[in-house]
C-alpha cells in the first residue's frame, strides 16, 4: 500500500476506495455500487475481484496487519546486515519510521480497524490478532535492547502506548490542516522516542 511505487492494480484501487468509503460512512453505509463507481466499474463488476464487501474488509484488515509485520521484519533484517553490526537504537528508529508511514498514509485503515474489526469472521479476526501480537513482540524485543533494564510487561505496555500515539492520526484533522507530512512525521517520531525514554528511565 503506502510503500508501493508502481501503479496500483485494479484490485488495489478497489481496496483503497473501499477503505476510504468504509471509514467515512461505516461498513453498512456503503454499497457495492458506490465502491464500483469510485473506481469506474459497475457494482456487479466488483464480483470478478471480490466475493463481496465482507471479503474486501477481511483483505484490508488482514492485509495491513501482515504488511506491518513483514515490513518490520525486513527493517530488523536490514539492520542485522549492517557492516558495523546491529545498532538497537537505529533499529527502533526504523521501526518507528515504518509505523509512522502507515499512520500517515493509511489513515482510513486505522479508522476501519477500530470500528469494524468485530465484523470479520472468527478465523480472519483471529489471524489479525495473531499478526498483531507478533508485530508487538518484535517491537518489545527491540525496545528491551535499547532499554535493557525495562521489564517485559512494561516494555509491552510502552509499545501499545506508542501505537496509540502514532495511530491517533485520524483524529489530527483533515490532511490539509496538518503542518505538512515531514513536520508531522518528525513530531510523531520525537514523541514516540520520548515515550520510550520515559518508560526506560524508571
């Protein structure tokens, strides 16, 4: 999603518009025809790509959870491959940057997760939770490398708190009202690092 630089496929276009509409109006407030119109195809034409709205919602929420985990693992692996060796502080900064990219570029998905996760089938919801737990635990490990005296439960609480901070972007106002992506990104990064430093100072 946010990390792609090539042209989106029709399937990705459908998912992007579905996420936007679901976030704006709620899952039950959006019809298949409206999603189709947003991407320039008939509502029934969507069924060539998805079985229905439920399938779109599942792919959106499972998909972003998987992408966050995959991206975080890649960032850790890249740090492990550095000639000078792994610098835990830089790894943490990289993880924060990756999550900020998601929080700024995929704001509708944050809203969608908060409002609609319970609408998923049990199997899909459990998969989302499983992916999220793995994502959290990866962060916890890195945070404890940076702050070795931080107990695991406290580190986990700090990670969840920082996620809450970074995922507050849907409540920051309309994109045009923010001070600019670069400034907002730097602010969120400083606040995240400050939160971890505060947790590690006990």
